[in-house]
């Protein structure tokens, strides 16, 4: 990096590493393949789209008319990651009954969060995992959260990556701890028994579809069982969990203000705000982020996005620190939350 370049917190993944580089000409670059792909996709999402027709102008009245024909009152709005200031706006609108909140959530992360909230679990922050761990097991889509691995500064010989882990496999591991017979798929578990501090990093897609609840309970239980004195009785073994909730900022701000958990609406959303990654459900309108195409959004409006054209502060997904996201470039597009207020929240 040259003296005239500056580094910024990346808004594109749950790790929020400082891998976004802006040079003297304003060009944005990154050595993260996932972030680079997202940047390219955002650059191509710079025009308004109504159905399959593109325009350089935003037909506000036409889009508002489409939204008003929907029967859901108040409407369901799906949010991606938001800043503390944006979260305050969402909380205001919720309290005023102007919308209901849906979240772009991963089922594995949701299940793990619920298990820990109900049963407890030994959690670790990203900083402590990077400092103390001598073994890390990554479960899920590592490519989508490359900023996490970057900040953990883990060596290849200290890292194990699993695309997914099923309830059946976790059950076999529990049995192996009791019998000492690890079997053909027990090598990962055997390696963790040789470490003094193992961190299980749970990422999106960690558990198979339909297995999320049972698998999360078994994984939390496994960590507890591994948190025992080692075989030679000379030292303790630490076995901890690290996971990231992309909606920590919004949940935390709502809890600050109401002393209650954020109410999350179920069912099809009407509007989606600020989605960088491929969504699962179709909406009538998406504001900002990457245009997912007509199959997933009937209409799309380009907008200034947090961490690119709008500055703000977020709480990282492990809940341990606040991080400043910068406005690293100018944009002719409206702010995503201003557009939402203009179209829907009146």
C-alpha cells in the first residue's frame, strides 16, 4: 500500500476486517476475493429497474403506487446489516407502527443463537480467539466470511475447515468421547483433543437444512464436554464457540431502548434494504446493494450503502466492539433509508 492510500473497514462480510483500500485516485481495491466480487456486482447495479426495464431515473410515484396495492399493513421490511444510527430509525418506525422487521438471517446462525440463549455456552470474542487458540475448526461457508479468518491470523496447520457438520456426525463424536473409538470421520475430533485451546468458528451454512436445531445443541454440548482436564491432568483444555450475528447492531439498539428482544416478522417481505449477498425470498422492491434480478425483486433502486457511500458505526457480530464504517466514495444515488422513508414510511 502506498503512502497516499488509506485502509477502511470492509462492510461486505461479518468479519469487518480492515481490508478495503482506497488509493489517491479514489479507486477501491481489496485482496479478498469475496469482497472483490461484491464490489463488481455493486458497480453493475447502478440503474433503477422496474420488472425487466432499466432507467437512469427513479419513478418514485410509480413504485409508491405498486407498494400501496399490497395488503400487508404495516408492511414487512427486510434489513441487512445497519449502523447504530440506522438502527435507531428502524426502532422509531417499529414503535410508531409504520413497519414490521424481517432479517436476512442464516438458519444455522439463528439455531445456534437460540441454543446458547436457552442452554448457555462458552463463547469467545474474535480478539481472544486470535490471541489464545492453538486450534481452530471452521464450520460453514468460509469464503463468505473471509474477513473472519484474516483477523484470526490462523496458520494452515492450526486450522481445520468443514463445509458442514450434521447431527449424525456430532452424535458419533459424542459417542467417541465415551468409548475412545473415533472411526473414519473422527480425525477432526482427535486433533482437537491434542490442543489446549480449540475454537469452533461457526459460519453461515454450518449445519445441513433441517438439522440446524439438533446439530447446534449437539455442538454446544460437545464444546462443554471438551472443556475438561486433559488426559495427563496437568493442564486445562479450553473449548469455545465463536459465531457472528450480522444483525447484532439492530438487536442491541432495540434492546437498549425497550429492554426486550427485537420482534422479527415471519412471512414474505414487501421491501428489502441493503442486501450485498444473494437473498432467498422475493420482494416487491429492493433498495440498494446488489440487484438480485427480477426473480427475487420486482423493482430495484440503487442507493448509497453503509460502508461505501454512507458512514456509520456498527457493532461487530460477536458483540465485542464497535467499528466505524466510512463513506469511501461519492454517489449520485439517494441514501437507502431516505429512499425507504420517501416510499413507505410516511
